[in-house]
């Protein structure tokens, strides 16, 4: 296939839900990432053929959020925009959709990425409660209004948590953390092993704090500037993580908030296109996408998605210089590493820890679900530039039972 060049990229800081970006919507964050990228590259927005953005929890007041982001970022009205959704792989889906557009002659230059405000995922009322509110709104006489109000019960005022609904698989009925508990039991992954992996994620992120700034466009808010990811913890040690209680299986579980990815707000923007487009705008590309794969798997073991996607990709991680595996849960990544090593799904592969998530992963950096796939690509390519490596693998598991894998090379 024709390679898709990742010409440039940038992201907002990733911030814990309910913290610095609490008042910013997903389109606010996406707009900031896109405008920062346009300013940094200095390209004419009129050259962009399409805007493609991933978002999982699309705001109800920003339908087709990619279009909202595009117009707010100064992209001409004539330029189309589309929002894509493949759960945690939405940011990757934006990139590979651009490749498909390019391969079929529908454009040469694309603005892609992902945005998510997990802080602003709303609460929902049951349909029966909504019907009662509708009846109340239609009541005109005072007697009708009193009757409608009297029909409400205390249970009507207990909303359903949108984030919890979104993280629960509607097919198998399990919340994502339960799937991680399943893998922890099947692969005999101890709590100590998971906490050690989580602490290492924070340690790597701390050691790479200055390098991570290369990826980030600061966000200026009233009275302050947010310049760094705020989920990285200096004091995150296995001993301190061991004090946290399991949150999914409270009796015998091992998955905690400390060894899981953080619920996060953030956005990523990438400028991608053909080699000719890169030459035309005069920007040296970060790298290129040479192959990719998506695959389905058992939703109750969705964490093994990267294993199946790598197998479908048909290229061995043994040959790669940088590997980014999204840290949905420590148990999930450890299960992927164990499955690859076992050779059950493909020839045995042992991924050296020095190649894996060198700048930390989502346990430390956070996981704004619609943006993470694009962040993995950006982080991997920055590492290739830093180390002089030739190739990188970015892969993640996907809620609903899927896996995605992208093979990247230097230009």
C-alpha cells in the first residue's frame, strides 16, 4: 500500500478528569490541539482536504465534533469533516481513515486526531423519568402540574452515570475492569506484579518529563497555564500502590485505580498525507504508516486485542525499535506480554521492557479514550527521532473486543 506520512503532530497536556480541564469541552480541547498544530507548522488551512477526528463520548451539543473543531480552528467551510468512533482505537481510526481516503484518490493532506473530555460525560435519566419530565413540561393548568409532580418517585432522581455506562460492554455485560480481572486470574498475574508495572509507568514518565514536552502545546486558562500532564505521580511506588483497594472485584480482585489507566481529558492533532503533500508544504515528516490491522476478539478478554492485531499485521515485534502498547490496565499489558511469549497465537516473542512504553503509558499519562490511539503514534515517532531508530509498533486493546496495531517507520 502507499505509505501515509505523519508530517507533524501535537497534543494538549493530558489531565485527570475533574482537574485542570474540567470546564473544557471535547471540542474546546480538539480546537486547541488543531490550532496549535496549524500555528506550529504555519501551513495554509486551505490546503487540508478533510478533517477526521476520533471521539468516543461525543457531546450532545457538538454533533459531528470533527466539523465543530474544524470550523472553530479556522479550517475553510468548504473542507469536509467527519468524526470516527472505534472506542479506544478512535484516534488510530482517524489516521487509517485518512490513509484510505488518500489511497482512493480523495485527498492528499488531512488533519486527524482525537479529542475527549471525560470530565464532561453526562449523567442520564431513565426513559421513564424523562417521560415524566415531558409530561410536566406539557402541563398547563396548576392541577395538571401538581399531578405530574406527584408522579415522581425518589428513584427518578438517581441518574445513571454516563462514564460507567460507556465503560460497560453491552454484549457481555462486563465493565472494562472486570475483563482485566479475568486476564489477571487466567495468567496468574499477582497484585504485586501489577503494582510494580504501574509504578514503572510513572517512573518512566517522570524520567521523560522534558521529552514529553516536545509533544505538548500548553493550554492557557484564566490565571494559569497548563503545560504538563498532571497524572504523573512522583511518589507512586509499589508499596504505596499496594495500599489501594480493588475497585472491580472488592473481595478477591487485584485491579485498582493505581494499576489502571487514568480517566482523562485531552486531545491530539496530526497532520498526515502523501509524500508529495509533505514536500509541497516543506515540513520534514515525523514518520510514515506502512501497515496496520484491526481484528475482533472475545469481549470478555478484550485486553488481548493487541496480540491478535499483531498477528494479523504479519510483522514481528522482534524487528521493531520502539513499542507502544496502551496501558488500559497493568494486568492487560502483562497478559499481552505473556501471551506473546507463550507462542499461543503466533511464534513466541519476548518484548524487552527497554523497548516498551519508554516515556510511560496511560497508567501515568492518562487515557482520553478518543485521543489515545493518536497519542501512541505521536509518542512512538518522537522516540524514533530521538533514538535514530527505524521502526515502531503502536497497538492497543479496544472495548467491545477488538485490537488495533499500526506499524510505523521513519521517513
